[in-house]
């Protein structure tokens, strides 16, 4: 799964959780930029992401996230690690 | 097949679009919201549907709404905000409008004790308590001996009971206690249960004790054990989220949590299903009876498939033995459809287990409607089990109020699917439940007798009916509360009471409390009527009058009013005051008091009416029913 596809999936998940279908998001977007992205929604976004991609994001990784780009990179890294061989 | 996935609900193909359009609208119809709540939703979809619901409630909210509103408080020692949307959506699934209140986490005792607390202002109809294991038990302690561990469990259970009693002092209504989650890591390993102070021993001991105390205190237990055993603890509890936000339950499990909690509330509110309507071919046996014949269908020993169907039938019969009514709805010739029931040696279900048997070539939706009519129960109290996705979809489309589980393809899982779907949730089992199947069968025999009598009077006389009555008592209490909470059709006021409420009515010596039992030549119909009259000056106000629809058209209403009048006179009343409060389901009793000779005092635009009967002028009705007072029930 390419970085761009992951970003598009991530955008859709965030848009769903925040119930803002037309939400615009790029790699530099942070939680502060988006209305309604509070700590409560943040947990939901991470959990929805884990469930969608079939991965688990570590407690320490969640704390270090600074923007959407970093989130996408973590997902990509974990999907790579899941590949057989 | 995990409970957290709500796999028995059918996925909705256009879910995304429908959620989007509902969120955009502020005048979505309640029925559409209910329908969407009845499709399979994950936790994000649940949150979105809840948002749409809240938005539309604000615009459409009116006190005249035909659905019931309830208020629920969640008092938890951990974070529970993320569970509230799922509770509201699970209520919506049951046609209930739920308003929720979450106490600040860990603050439940203060909330309960203060007169001016937000909880007190909220006035909940339902209180759900959820306490996490560390809060209750601290940490597992390997040095505890058996006696110390037992006393720790006992004192902890005592504290929980104290919390319930505190709540009871201030609030009437339903109390629910969530079971304690088994979140402790083992101390020694596989021998954990040999160690009295281990997490497993303490949590199990506590949950067992909670169950016993809950039964004494009439508290309902939201037992998550079975769900967690089936799905795995990891599906329900995520340690990361526990440390991050003190969420004991994962948001992923929220939809299932809401569903399970609302089963208890739904049961209390009379929303549990009553009747299981079964397809035959490939649902009760393998193959098609019309094509394969009696010898060709797969049922019983000799094949795994045949045994799976026997297993399913055995489960269905056990449901019937605890009060679920069974019906058959099959596209078949009647003769073919009956043959296995009458002749196949491995059939577990027999003709006498089926209260209503329909086999023809008409569409199933019409047949299901007819079944509800014949059994005289609401169509929304039916569950329809059919292996055929085509039939399921037609019934869902035509009769959205009928529950239609998405049966797995393998018959080995049919029983699991029905039990996971929890349609028939019961708060308790009464002796009446054991006898119900027989009562519905006897009803059909009465019907046959009626058709053989040309005049109604002759028929009624031939029944040799006895109305046996007595005031409410401890023995009948469970059944009385059950009837009060589940009778929808023949119910003048549809007031719901808890066991505690009923007890306080019993304590009023001036009140009329009648439990009525009807016995006839075909057997005992059980308790079929409840009347509560509350004295106000020289007037006896009929607070509650409800009856089982099984006994309609048999002069039981007339015999009952004779009795009510006699009792009210004995207690010194000069007149009776009756009320009719309309609901979606009780139209059948709109003219009840008029038929019994009451004078109309007033009626309002919503259809509610008040009626009066002067006792001095009263002439008792002639009936074919012999009334026997205070006979042992």
C-alpha cells in the first residue's frame, strides 16, 4: 500500500470519525488545525485506524505523533513489517 | 462470529450514503433512523448515526412523539463517555429515545449522596453501575489465605450492595450492575484458581456474589463474561486505552456494550421478542422436504449436518420450554411440511411445540402478519429465522419491525447466532414461562371448539370458566411485575413498575390490587389480568388495568369489572375513575370503559380519556364465568 493510498484512507477515517465528509487533510495537518479533533476523538481516530489497517500503534508512538504525515508513516512502516518474508 | 461485530444484524449496502444524508438533514424520519440502527454498525458508524440522531431530535423533539423516552445514568469508576453514543443507538434499535448522563469518573458516590447533584436533577429511569477490578479489589495478593480472600470478596460485594441501596433511596427505576472484568494478569499461571488471592479467584468470586446479591435486591446484572470468553478479552479491553484515557472498555466494543446493556433495559420496557418464527427446509433440517422426501432430508445421526440440525432444534425447544412461543412459516404444501414433525424419528420439535403452523405458497411477509394476528401478539415481538437470504430480505423490507437474524451459512452456528442476537432477553424466568407453550396450544383447541359451536353463549358456557382472584402477594410478585412491564396491547395506561414500586402499592391497605387467573376445561391460563386501584377520597382511581390478549372475547372484562366494583365498595369508595392513555399499541382498549358502562368525563386531542362509574347505580354484568376469591394461586 503506497504512502498516498494510506493518506487517502487516513483522511477518510478522520472525516468519518469527526463526521465532516469534506474534510481537507494533508501531511502537515495537525489536530489543532481541525475542528472537533480533541483528545476524545483522537482515541477514536487511532482505534479506527488500527482496526482498518489491522495494526497496533504503540503507546509511546501515539504520544510522539506531531502531524498526519507522521501517522501515515507509522502505518506504512507497520504494514511493511506485516508483509510475509 | 464475534459479539463485538454485531454479526446477526444485516449489513446495509448504502450505509455510507445514508449516514451522510441523515447527518446533512435535520428532518430525517424517526423510522429511518430506527431502521439504520438495525443494520450492522461499527463504532465509528455508531457515533455518526448518534450524531445524526441528536441533530434530528433537537428539531423534531416533541412530547407527543409516539416512541418512549428514557433517561439513563452511567455511574462508573472509569471513563464511560465513549460508550454513550452506542447506548443511545442500541436504544434507537428498540424504538426508544434514550437520554444519557455520565457521572465524572470515580465520583459516583458523591453524585448519589448529594441532593443538588447533576444526577439528582437528571432524574434517571435507569442507573448503570460499572466498577473496574482495581478500584474494587486493589491488586491480587498471593499471600491471602482462603478465609481472608472470602472476606475481601464479601466486604467488596457489601459495598456494592450499599451503593445500590443508596441509589434505591433516591431513585425508582431499574438498576443495572456491570460484571467485573477479568483484567488481572495471572500470578502463578494455570493453577490460578487454586490460589485464593489471585485475580481470577477474586474476580470470579466477586462476580458470583454480585449475582446472588443482585437477585435478592432485584438488580439486573450486565454480565460481560460470556461475550469476553467468546470474543477474547482483547476485543473488549485494550490496556493501551486503559492507561491513556482510563477507558476500561475499548471503543471498538462500544456498539456491543450498548446492545447488551439495552437488552436488559428493553426487557424491562417490554421490548423483548416473544415468538420465534421458523422456516423449515434448510433451517430445521437439511434439504427440501418436498423434493427429497422424508428419507432424503438430512436430520439426525449419520451425518454431521444432520446432527447440527438436531442441535439447533434442541436449542429451539429449550427456548420454548422457558417461554418463547414457536411458529412455523414455510413455503411448502401443508402435508409435506407436517410430515417430518409427525413421522421423522429424529425430529426434536413436534407439532405440539408449534403454536401456529403456516405452510403455503403465499409470500412470507403476509404469512408472518397472519401469525402475529392468530397468536394475538404484536408483530414487533416476532423473530424470523430463515436460511434463505432472499426471504430474509423481503421480510426485512416489508416488515422492518420483525427481527430477522443474518443466520450463518453453517447450521452448526444457528443456535449460537440466535443466542448472540439476544432477542428473547428475560430478566427472570417464572413458572408461567414454563407453561406458556401449552397455554397457546390449549388456545388453539378452544378455537376449534368455538368453530364447532354456532352460538357464542353455548361456547362460553361449555368452557366452564373460573376467574380466580386474590390481592397481590409475594408469590405472584415476579409474574405481576413481568406482566406490568411487558403487556402492550390490552393495557389501559401502560404504566411500568419495578418490583419495589409494586411492593409499595401492596403496602397501601386502601388500594385494590387484583391478580386474576382464568381456569377452564382446557386447563389453567395462568395469571391473565392485573388491576391496581388507588383510593383518592371517595374515588377509586384505576391506575392500571391490563390483561393477556389470550383471553379476549370471553367476558373476562365483564367479570373483572364486577369484581373491581365489589372490592371498591368494600373499601368504601363511591365511584370508580378509569383512564385510557393511548400508545401505538393499545388502540384495542380505547373503548374499554365505554363498553363497561362508564361515563366519559373528558378526552383530549391526543386521544387520552377519563371515565367515571357511579358504584351506587351499578348493575353487575351477567357472565358465564364463576368468580372465586382468594383461592390459592
